[in-house]
């Protein structure tokens, strides 16, 4: 049976930051993505050791390392004053690929559920089935996202 998205879908991120704040949610990262962040990040003019980074910015509450959240649910890297991601160029594939996650594309119901909170879905650029398939193949964590 063809995938429900075989005719393509529309999506363009409008940068509203809704997916970075409010509701708690796991943001997983690969070891390579963590190394990239450690290489680039500085706090008080110095680089963080991995252990410091883990204790300041990472939680294990989702079963594997994920970016921590503030008490209000915002991602630890979300800058609420500027309403943007502090590590945007280095954000993990999970953020880059949204909403082309296996767990979102699995069914039209899952897509519609996400679209209720993401104003970028169902509008903007057309993504063909070929493009969607290529994006899903990059999902580093599979359907448990
Ligand atoms: S909720 Fe959707 S439109 Fe808003 S920042 Fe996240 S991906 Fe972009």
C-alpha cells in the first residue's frame, strides 16, 4: 500500500519556536552532534568538559541523553528573549529533520496531531515523496523519536 504521503506534503518552518518551548519533549543527539557542540560552545569564555555539558544541558529522563528543559518546558538552548535557538547552526538532526520523522510520517493521524501545534505544516514548500523518503532515511533514532 502506498504511504499516505505519496502525493507529497507541504512544510516550511516559520521559526515560531513553538516546538522548542512549552511542552516537554525529548531532543536526542548523536555522539558526533554532542562533540560538535562541545567544540563550538563556550560558557564564561571557556569550553565545557563533556561531564559539565552533561550536567548542565542534558537529561536522561527520556531513557537516553536528551537536551534538558527549563522548569517551564523550554529547551535549555531556547533563547526566550530573542525567541530563537541559541545553537541553530549546530542543532541536532532531530530538529533539522522535523517534521520528517518516522513517528510523524507514520500515519496521517500522527501528521495531523503535530500540525495542530506546528503552523509550518500543511503550508509552504512542497516536499515530494522522493524527498520525504530521503529525509526519513536520515532519521538517526528510528520510529521511537
Ligand atoms: S513549531 Fe513548526 S513552524 Fe514553529 S519553529 Fe517549530 S517547526 Fe518551525
